[in-house]
């Protein structure tokens, strides 16, 4: 699971109001190189919840992102884009869990795939 | 592989002409996971028929719901693969074996999609709303007793409840929520699903529609229908006439006549 996916995922349990961001429990992180695509990054920048990304990235062992929401002018900086690229697309949570911030319910992540299936009493 | 020389004497090497799609021998499998079948091929044929339009569409985010073996999402990823500007792909399935098999199929073709084991797209609906530029779905479409729907494993691959519409009718509003302003949905239906009625329903939500592929096998008649938002200026690719209104009206009359003829034929049988 890339952090882009983490940034798009919320707890889907019935009744949960504040299901974002899911807390990450890390067992294993892997890195996979991805072609650098500045247009994609510029497109995504406004859609990303920056704090969730920066925090998640830190938990995954990469603390290079600014904590504060950067001004859109940083998109002109190649150095910034490279870091954004690495955090968003190249870090994968391979094993671990995502935890609902409101209920503490754990959604397991195995082989890089989060399992968001709910029990009957949660839908 | 082919080498093409241009007028200036420089050359380009094209690795994969004709366009690459997933290769059956590289598609992974599992006894509990739906293997590629006529419906899967029909959906990929529709994507191939629209290949140029898809490339010109420059999607940022693409997604498949119910990826099964991964044959379709892998093919879409190969069709849209480009060195500098590949889109980002998501694929979901309610069957955990299926998302694992999809992962292996993608890897065998050296493409990537973010996978999620979930019901339709549950978990993504809030944050991904309005961001999906291309969505593809080969849903469970076979008419079955309602109790058979959602039983997991292989039966979830086809069991569609009354008229085969149980899961389809849940996916349509989700697609409407996730699709971007320029979003396209390619979805496969059986004649028994009453695709004409589905198109009418989607028209009420502001979508134009057209049949991209229509195929009759011994057992079933399959349609792949493409939907696009018609509200603003979006024209479906280069489809349509001189003005959006008359163009879409023409398209609408066409799909209406196609589908009503089919429905008519089927009900007489
Ligand atoms: C007809 S199969 C298509 C598989 C594959 N896309 C293909 O074309 O070969 C339908 C797939 O949808 C999945 N599915 C069924 N109900 C679902 C749901 N509620 N949410 C997500 N996936 C679902 C099934 O597990 C199955 O893999």
C-alpha cells in the first residue's frame, strides 16, 4: 500500500464520523522505485491531506517532508517534488495494519493489501 | 518489436505493437477466483476499441471494481502505460483471494495498481470522490435468487440477485460519486440486466451512454456500455455531432434503438 492510498482511505465503519486518517501500524515497509511524473504530483498536490501524508511518511521511516502544509509555489522545486514523489508513491506498507482513529478497530494489511471488509455489526 | 525511421533519419523503437494487453499465460489463478472468460474479454476489447480515446483522455486516476484475476486492470494499465505520464490505478475486490491473484497478475506484467479488499470501494468514497477519470467494472451479473448474493468466494463473482442487478445497482451510485467531471465508466451487462433501463437511470443522473462492444455467445448477450457526464461541455471523445446537444441526442436515439431491439428479441425467446 502506497501512502497515496492511505491518504485516500477512511474508516468505513457505520457511525464513525472522524475516520481519517487511519493510524498506521508498521510491521514491514518496502521501497519500490517508480517513474518520476511531475504532472501527476502537481495534479495530486491539492487533493492530498498534507499533515496525514507527512505523519504517515514519518511513521514509515521517511521524515523528509515539511510538517506544515507547503505553499503551492514549492511545486516549482524539483527537490520538493522528488521528496513528495518518494513519500507518496515509493514507500509501501507491506505488512501491518490501519487503525480507525475513532474506534481503534484494526484493518490488517497483508502483502501490501489493506482489508477493509467489515463485520456484519459494523455496516 | 518494430523500428520506425522518421524523415530526419532518427528512429524510434516500439516495443509493443499491436498494443499489449494482459497475457493469459501470465494471469495468475486460484480455485476461488473468477478466471478470465468471455465477459472479461469483451470488456478488454471495449478498452482496446477506445484505446486512442483513452490515451488522449489523459486520466490521472483509473480504477477497477471487482478485479478478480486482474486480467482487466492489468490490460488497462498496459494500454495506458507511458514512460513519463502513466496514470495511477486502484483495484478492489470483495474476495481476498482475488486481490492477491490480481497482485500477482499485475506483477507478472510489470505494472502496478493499488489493491484493496473491500465491498465495492468502501473506505475510498469520502476522499476519492470526484477524482476517478476512468472506471471499469465487470460486475456479478447473473440473475440468481437474492440469497446467493454476497456469499463470498467464487459465487460472489457471478451471483447478481434478481435480474442480476443486486450488485450493479449498488455500484452505479458509487461510480457517480467517484467519477471526476471528465470521468468515464465502462461497465459490462447482460441483456437480462435490462441495460436500456440502466442507461435511462444514468441519464437521469446526467450521463450519456453508448454501447462500445456487443457480443452474443451461445448462452448470453453481453454489452459493454460507456457512460460519461453530459452536464457540462464534455463530449465523449470525438463522438457526437457539431453541437453537444444534437450529438448526444443522436447517440441517445441510437443506443435506444439498439437496446430496445435486443430487449425485444430476448423477451420473445
Ligand atoms: C464477473 S467477475 C469479474 C472479474 C474480472 N474483473 C474479470 O473481468 O475477469 C466479478 C468480480 O467482482 C467481485 N465482486 C463481487 N461483488 C463485489 C463487491 N460487492 N465488491 C467488490 N467486488 C465484488 C467478485 O469477487 C469477482 O472477482
